[in-house]
C-alpha cells in the first residue's frame, strides 16, 4: 500500500510537467480554448495502475499546483471543474468493465469539456456560449481517444516491466 | 484495443456532436447586429451594416471589437492567451466570440422577430 505514495508523487510531477508544457506552448488547432490535455495520459495511467482513490489525489495535486504555479483562480476553477467531472466519469466507466482504456478516456475528454463550458457559461453569465457545445464535445472526444491510446501503450509497457 | 461499448458510445457522441452542429447551422441566419455583454450585462448593440471599431472596457481588462463588411471580430485583447481573437470573424446568428478572462461575450442578433425564436 505505502509503496503507492512515491509512484503517485512521480506521476503527479509528470502530470504537472505536461500541464506546464501545454501552458508554455499553447496548441490552438483553429478552435479557441482547445488543448490536447496531455496531463490526462498520466491521470488515466494512475487510475488503472493505482486505483481511483490514489489517482484522484494525483489529479488534485496536479490541478492545485498548476493553478498556483502558472495559473490563476479562474484557470484553477475551470481546471478543477473539468478535472473532477471527467475523473468521476472515468472512474465510474472503468468500474463497469465494459469499456477499454481508450473508451474510458474518450468519455473523460468529452465530460471535461462539457463541465468547463458549463462553468464558463455561469461565470460569463451567458447561455449563448453553449452554442460552442458540439465543437467542444467533438474536440474532447478526439483528445480523449488520443490520450487513451497513448495511456494504453504506456500501461502495456508498464505491465511488461512488472 | 477498442471494445464494443467504446464503439457504441463513440457513435452516440459523434451523432450528438454532428447532429447539434447541423441543427445549429440550419437554424442560423445572417445577422443584423452584434450584442456585447460584459459579465452578463448588455453593454451595447451595434449594427453590422456600419463599419466601426468598438472599445470594450471591463472590470478585468480591455478588448477591441471590429465590425467590417458585416462581420465581427475581436482584434485586440489584453488577456494573456488571446483566445477571443482565434474565434475569427462571425456574421451568423448562433455564432459567438468569448473572452473568458474579461467575461466579454459577442453574439450576433437577427432581426427582432428572429431574436425571440433563437433565444
């Protein structure tokens, strides 16, 4: 049990680095506000290797540190909303044993974006920005599948190592 | 790598995303004016037929909107990432430009009659 802590700490640092790289080099693919969310590769790996409880701690550590080091109260709020909702969805879908890692991550990506859009609509007090819903759904899906496939490869490699 | 449930969920999500996108596009009509809101409060409504540059002051910062040839775009913003400028030009109802840090939202309005439908 206790040997989970150092692994969790390393994963949290890795996720934080991914978040920082995306902060330094924003990748805008024609859709404003969209990010690949590479830190979620680490979160998915943590979910499958360490279980939901520890993975949630890894995720929260990353979100809080990212907001404190290179974010703001608002970016932290968006990140927390997206991170918690997508995490809850991923942990629940994983429990069903019906979905692959990539499928779980796909759902996580979609719900991450929907949660952030909902928070954004509340903050700017405009229901009109919900017009953005379908684009964010599709973008979240693409990013989730991409991250999920990468996480699957990493989990496979980790299994081979033992 | 993928399971049956993944494919089913994927198809549902794709149908939902593209379905709503198509629906919004079919309901969208060329606009008559642009409404500027800051923090939920309406700051002004500007006719699209008149070329002009509008300065938008908010509690958090400053944005500049341009109306040119019936199209609206954000041409300047003092927020760190400038996402609002990536939205490009908008001219149809159902299109928006959002600046999250400054809480500025630009929406296109149709004629009064169409307004009440799209709201």
